[in-house]
């Protein structure tokens, strides 16, 4: 699941897009590159997210960067607006 886009389905961040940067048991760690950075990811229960399987970021050797996460989310949002 790491590297995939996900939408929050519950909580105050509902409907917000994130990239899954780490996974542990029933939790995932999410970053959006802005409010939730790679250094300060959001811990969320897997039950409370919807994974978007169309988009997946490859993890670079140095790890994810906030800039690349922001670009990926922005590209997905632009494609979704064109399609919808």
C-alpha cells in the first residue's frame, strides 16, 4: 500500500487526499506535503481511508519528499477534474 494515494473517510480531515508513506499493522502514516509532512505524518486507522489504486508513487532511495507528494496529489486532482 505504501506510495498509493488515499482519501480520508473519517475525522476532521474527511475527503482530504494523502500519500501513504508507511504502514504498520492496522495503521498507515499519511502525508500531503503541506500540513502533514514526511517528517510529521498523520497516523490513521486503515478502516478510515479509501485507497486510490490508479496512482502509485515509487519510493526513491532517499525516501519520499514533500515536493514530490504535493506534485502527485496536484496531478491527480487535475486529472480528476478533467474526467469529472
